[in-house]
């Protein structure tokens, strides 16, 4: 039997909520001496002790506390000046990024989420559930599920009839139980697993077809976060004498905290703004976001949040070399699992480096241009979560986001060639196909040999769109992949990388040029595909995508899931949602 003990404060928050940590920033009138100023080693504080010009304001302080000099502060600039002066006077480094983010994770509530942030995150949640249910039917997800459940046999296996029980609690706290009957495996008929295993399997399902959301700077934020939050939420239940359970509102807040932490950490290095080439971001920032989300859901104070982030950093990392293989979907799953486990380990007293997000040998190990000072300077004065100003891309096709430019450009070229997009294309007229795309080795695959390579191939997606005027999950199956007419087009396709075509989802474009045997040329271009954050899917299309992807669920369940996600009410338990995710 798997035993997990969690002692957490305020897991079920009462009606009284703390004041918002963001919107009250401009009304703060006095600056407390920050308790999070901690010494760093000379090799790791990256110059903060030499200069204090980039000191920044904490965005979590809500109380009015007098400084030793009793200086009244009414602006961000004044707070920065006072903070810098105090740090210099006490010979301390500037504010710790780790402490700042730990406070954010600990204190965030629904009041910190703008209407825009809430709306966007609900769309992301619904989309992720649909993609996860669809992905549960893939070979990779079934293989992982079978393997994980087999490993749990005899060592705390939790399937449809198993259970995990452990008393959770601490001095002066209401006890909680972790487990019950385990967490739902999305899209399965009845299977359940321990929270960590369910987070892993569901995370793999979400990323199995590369149809999950993509953000800027580049990552897939939901795959590592939502499976962890829901697996934990549905297995945390009150003991006798406890009240309520984890609500969908609690899930919404925790999920947004996980997304926010990922967005902040991606702003610690300029290189993160480009299409990744070394580490796969969900396996780096995704683990941190998962840990942060679970820490918030468990009601951790700043100290335990800091510990969870320190532990999660040691679980982070996966190379981009595994893109286009069946290993890549594991990245999202392991991020969900290890983030959840990091939070539970922190609750048991395991600790990591308390300045893990400030150090070149800490989180900075993943980015050569790691710059935590700029992260603080540019973001610690934010009054909203990053999702408020930076929307997400929700995909129309089960492929790498860059393929969406390619598919739309190829469809435009096809229409120009055929005159009617529904008419068949005479591919014998085509002499050469030229795809002008940004430079990126892992999505330049001339003749992909598998469905996962095809999802990361400019050439395959351009040629498939030219042939079929559509791209569907079935387009990546072997029978479609190995069609003779498709193979003929692939061997006619070339890639060109113009200097003005930057490897960034925020700046790239794709042109598909058809050079015909009669000497004429037909082209199509896409600067912003439908579904991109600059051209987002309509709410109606988000629901349609979910309904289509989640066809393994009953029609009644699908409609009820849409209703619950659109409200994410404090009066509805998380288990009311997860219980609908079994296939019929």
C-alpha cells in the first residue's frame, strides 16, 4: 500500500481570502524590510552584491510595516530605491528570486486573477482535458499506462478497485487523507492510479500527439500542470470532522500559479524566446510549475514552497534530441509527476537549495544566458499574471506548433493552384516544392519514418496539406505516411531559411512555393495561423475541438465537463469533474 503523509495549512480555505497580491501593489505605502534577503555564495549571486541598481519590488507584500527610517513609499520606483539602500546598508544581496516566487506561490488566491486570465485559463483547461482523453488512445499512452500499473502491482497498485489511504495532518491542523480510490486515468474505462502515477500517465496522454497548448516564450504549460493538480485534488479528501473537499476554484487558482511560475522562469533568459534547441522546456520549467501548483493547492507557506522548488529543480531537464521520438511525450508526464512528488517531499521535510532560482549552478544550469536580475527588474512590479497579457496558442492540428504555419501556407498554395480548395490537385504538374521556414534542425525532417517524426516535419505537413487540404490525427498513421504520392512530393521538397525568418513562435513565418513544370510559380504564405495567440480560436471552436477530441466520453459527460470548466465554481468539488473523465 502506498503511503503518503501530507501536513498542510489551509488546504480548504474558508470564505475569507487574503487580499490580492497583485492589484494592491500600487496602494502599498510602506516597505517592510524583506525577510527574503538571503546570502548567496560569491560564485552564485551573479553580481548582485557588486551593484544594487537592478533591485526590484516584491509583488507579494500587502501589509503596512514601517521601515527603520519610517520612509513612506508610494511608488514602485521609491520601493526599489529604499530596498536597494537597505540592502547596501546591511551588505546583503538584492532580493532572492526564489523567495519572491515562493511568496507568490504561497499567497496567490482567486482575487489575484483578472477576468481575462480566468477566461483564458478555463479555455486551456478544457482544451487540455480533450487532448488528454484523445491521447489516452495512442500506442505510447497505452504502453506507459500498462507499464506503470504493472509496476504498481504489489507495491501500492491502485486500479479500478484499489485504494491508497494515509492519514495526513500535523499539530493544530485538520487531518486530510491522500488517496481514497486513487486518481482517474483520463479516457480509460475505469482505471485509477496513485496520484503521482496518474499525473505521469495523464501528462503523457496530453503530449502524446503534440496537440497540447503552446506559450511564448516556448513551452507546453498545461501538460505538466493540469494532470498533477487534478490527480492531487481528487485524492485529497477531509478526514472525519473535516469540511468540504478541494473545489474547482482551488484547482483553477493552483493551475494558474503553475502556469505563472513557468512563464516567469522562461523570462530569466533571452534564449528562451526562441524555438528551443537544447532542453525541452516542459521538462525544465514544467516541473517547476507543477511543483508550484501542487504547493499552492496544499496550502504551503513560503518556506515549504521554496523547498518544493528546490527539489523540483533536481528533477528537471530533458534533451531536445528526443523530439520526434516516443520519448518526447514522456517529458510532460514526468514533469507532472515529479512536480507533484517534489511538493509532497517538501511537506515531509526534504529541502533543496533555498536560492535555487538565483544561481548559475541552480536553475541557471539550463540557460547559458541566465539573468535573474532582469527577471526581477522586468516582472516583479507586474500587477497581473502573465497570462493576462500573453495569450496562449491552442492547436488545430496534432503537430508541433511550427507546423501550423506550414499547413496554412500549403493550403493557401493549394487553393491558388487548384482554384477551388475542394478540387483535387494534379501533383504531376509540380516540379519542386520550396518551404521557406525558420532554421530549426529538429523540425526539418525531409522524409519522416514515423508518426512522431512526421509531427515535427515541415516537409511532411506541407505535402500532406497539399494533397488532402486537411491534416487530421489519421494523417500521421503509417498508411497515410507511406502513400506513394506523398513520398513523391516529399522527394521534391526543399527547405530554405531566409535571414529574416527568426526561429521564434512570436516572429516566424512560412511560405510554400510550388514551382510547376510549365515554368510558373504558385505560392502561399502564413504569418499567423488560426489558433495562435495573435489569432486565437473562438470560444465556440475551443468547445468544438474538445467535443471532437473527447468522443471516447459519453455525450452527457462531455457537455457536463464543458459546463463545469466554464464555471470552475467554489461550490463544486474537483472529483465531480474528474469522475466524468472515464470512457463509456
